[in-house]
C-alpha cells in the first residue's frame, strides 16, 4: 500500500510514471546488452579524454614556450644525447591520449558511433571514468604515430646545436688558416737565400772562400791587436799567429822585422795602426807576384802543367780550356798523363764538355811522344792554345823529375821557345810542403807560373805568402771552389782586401 501510495503521489505530481521507464531502460540494456554498454562507456571515456586533451593543450602551450626558453639557455651544458632522450620521452607521453583515441575509434562499430553522436555528453561528475586495461590497446601503432613528431622536435634542436657548432668551427678555423699562412712565409724566403751565391761577385765569393784562412790571418788579427799596447809581448803573439797560418819562418821574420822597425821610430801610435801596417806589408809581398798570364804572340801557345799527385792538375786544365774558349781562342788538349788509370778518359770528358779536341794515346804510352804529336797537330790546325797534361809525380823522385825534363827537351825540337808556360799546380792545404814542391820543380824545368787551388777548404792559405816571398814566381790563378768560374786570375789587391775584411 505504501508503495502504491508513493506511486500515486509521484504520479499525482506527474513524475512517477516517467522516471520509472527511464530508470528501467538502462537496467534492461545492461542486462540484455552488456557488450553495447561497454562500448558506450568507451565512447564516454573518449569524450572525457577529448576534454582533458583540450585542457592539456591549453596548459601545454605556455609550458612548451617555457621549456624552449629553458632549453635554449641550457643547450651549452646539456649534451646532444641527453637532450634527444628527454625530448623523445616527453613527446611520447604527450601523444599517448591521441593514440588511445584512435585505437578506440577503430574498435567501435560504425552503427554504434552514429547512435551515440546525437546523444548529449554526460557531465564529468555523473559518471566517473572507466579504467580500460592497457592490454586492450594496440602498442605497435603508438610508436609509429609518435616517431615523426619526435623527429621533427629533435631536428629543430639539432639544427640549433649544429648552428652553434658551425659558428665555433668557423671561429676556430680562421686563426688556423692564418697560422698556415704564417708558416708558409719563411718557405718563400728560403729560395731567395739559395739564389744569393749565384748573384755574388768574385770578391764576395773570395771573401767567403777565405773564411778558414781568415781565422789565422787578416781579420783574425783584430782580436790580437784590440785594446793592447805595442810591446814585445804583442810582437811575440803576432809572430806565433803568422807561423800557425803557414806563412813560413823566413817570411814571418821579415814581416816582424819591418813592424818592429816602424814601432821603434815611433811611427805607430797604437795597435790599430800596427794592424794597418801589417796589412800593407803583406800586400807588398803578393804585389810582386801579381802578373796575369798573357797568351798573345805565340801560335800555338803551349802550356805544360806539372805538379804532384792529387793537386787538381787535370781539373784545372779543363777550367782553363773553357775560359780560353770563352775569350774566343781555339784550344787543344794533350793527354800526357799516361800513367794514372782513367786520366786519359777524364781529359776526354772535359774535351767533350767544352767541344775541344783531345790528342791522346793508350795508357802506358810515352808521355813525351803524346805531347810531340799534339804540338804537330796544333801547328797544322792553327790552334791558339795547347795545354799539355803530365803525370803527377813527387818532387823527391829523381827519375820522375828526369822524365819531366825529357818532355821539355822533346817539345823544344818543334819549337825552341816551347813550352811557353810551365805552370805548377799547388794544393793550398799542403802547407809548407808547397815550398818544397816549388823549389824542386823550379830546379827541374824552370817554373814560370803557379796556380794555387783549394783555398776554400783550408786554414793554411798563408803558404801563398811564403811561396811568393821566397821564389817570386808569378801566381797566375787561384782556385776557390768547384765551379768553372771559381778558378780566377790572381789579383793581389782583391786577395788582401778579402783576407783582411772585417765581418760586421
């Protein structure tokens, strides 16, 4: 009765009959169609998720701007790998609701979606969200949908980082290129320094070749005279220095005697004046033997080269032949050294280089007969200069010196005045032995000229003063190097100036 009264009261109000069917319908639908109710609840969840997503996007917009500013400020401190991992995780979490929504829409039939669309959305407080297990959601599609967004986000960050790195690389590459340019500058200067010797004159090359000789002579005296008084101790030191330079005992005594006499007359005020007087005294010794070779007036002009072994006779012959040829003279060579192995071939090579004829025979032939044939050939061809080579021989070998005398006698049968020049070649490094060579060769064949070679490789160049002072034989040429132009006519003034030149 109470129930009926209640119903009648509700029906009197006009509400009872209408609410009961509304309440009964969902109960019947739940009992009869449990599957459809689950689908409807899923639809409700999707709508709720849409609202949450809208709110999340509204909150995410300012949040993303703040994150971008914080990321830009901390990009120098955070490494590229850590940034990549954090951004991938953030993007995956933000994009999960969209993936769930897409997956649920795919599972709901089309007829159910059409029926549900006109229905009003249920309020959030009326029905709480239904928990849906994650197993029912497709996981494979989540990754495929999320990856493009993560890549786009990372690409922007990578571009920012690459821009910073490129700026740093550009800043570092600029000084590196400047350093390379600075390192290449001295390389460009090096060829200029190598070309300088080719532009030097003979005097400059002479100074350079006499560096070793100047250690004991010439400018080497500066330290000896600097700041000292003229007394016996100074003369004793000077005498010792001259002997060390191989000037010779007799020549040294003459020089010291001249200086002492000038000092006793009080013509010298200080050691600097003594230095100037020493230079003048040694210059006078060389001036007596300064006489260039004159090849005019005789056709052919016969030059007989003599000397000991290894002083450079054959090489000097080749250089002289080239210089005479440059002067417009016709030249012929005679290979009179038939004793040394390959001596004939060596002279023939010089002849081929200078395009000069060479008269030669086999090794072991008579040297006098070779030179005799050469003089006949030179006369018949009208040659201007004939240079005859001879075998090297020690000055203390009597039978070899007799052979040299024989050669001179044979030459005089064709020309009484031949040889017109008997030139002794001396190696400057032999020191005082050169004095002995000059004496014995002069006694054997009568020397008329001397060529002093290898001055650039010895500190014993003072022997030139000893030879010039004792024998007075003209010094025709001096050799200061291996090149053809390094064999030059001797000039006493240039030699003294180069020897006494002070280095700055």
